[in-house]
C-alpha cells in the first residue's frame, strides 16, 4: 500500500506541475507571436547596400540605404576598412545613413563604405570624389544619422 500511495503522490505532483505551467502561460494568449525566420536561426542573409550617387565633388553628402540585414541589430559602418560609426536596423533589417565627405582637395579618390552585422551579414558600396563632379546633397525626405570623416583614408 505504501508504494501505491507514493506512486499516486508522484503522479499527482507531476499533474499539478503541468497544470500550473499551462496556467502560467494564460497572460500570453492574446499577444502576437513574432515569426521565426529560418535565416535568423541559420545566420544566412543577403544584405545589400545602395547609395543615391556614386560620384561627387569634395564636400558632398552621400545617402546610403542598407537592406536584408538582421532585424533590430546594431550595424557597424566602415570607410575603407576603418571604423566610421554604428546604426540600428529596423524590423525589416533596413537602415539609412549619410556619409559626409571631406571638403578638402586632398580627399579626391575612391571610398568604400561597408555595413556589417556580426560578420554574418556584410555589404559594401562605394563612391568617388572628383573635382569635375557636381556637389551632391542628401535627397529630400531621406532620414538617417550623418557620419563624417576628415582626411583621406588610404585603401
């Protein structure tokens, strides 16, 4: 009889644990569930980085848009391999930012901007500064932080 009551007691305790675990989840019933993407688990992304103009005179501002990055992540920006700053991606994995080029004549050349998140997602796009190119400004309605660098960065 002692074994029977011990076995019954274990089953009763297990049933209560399962019941209470279910009751603990009741407050979460009406909350929306976020979709789990397979890319998030596999670390596979197809990021892209675009710039609104690929040429400009020294002192130009170049507007960049990144897409296809992990959502809600901090992305690190580099110019010619050197740290430039950080931006936050939105819920769709997109981010916008502006790179303000130096206005000195020593700044002539090619600049490659890289946006990277955890080394799993990285994209690069460049622009060149030339004396004979027009001064480029930020397009109307473009919103994003502005990053500048002061001197020519060797490649």
